[in-house]
C-alpha cells in the first residue's frame, strides 16, 4: 500500500481520538515513520506524483467475528 503522510496522520489522529489516546504531533509522527524505513520523499499515489509518502504499510481491519460458543476456539 502507498499512502501520503497527510492521509496516514489523519487516520492516526482519528483512531487515537476514537480510542482515548493522545496523539503525537505531526513532526514526531513523521520521525517515527522514518525510523521504520517506510517513508519515501516522493512517489505515485492514485496516478499522481506526490511528496511524503508511506510504502509497505497497511491498515488493520477492526471488524469483529461472531463466535459460536458451542465450537472450540483455535487457541483453546
């Protein structure tokens, strides 16, 4: 997945606000992303060349799965 830093930061802020966590400022957030080696100075997103992108990152899906309590769980 390729995403702009701005879009990723907005999603990060939204997640933190929804879950009661403090957000880092954007500069600290970008520094952390750079330390994980997924930051690129520029790249193509949706057919356009843009600055400050994230490569090799995907968002976790937060859907819950219904559990049939009569069936054993895989980790039991």
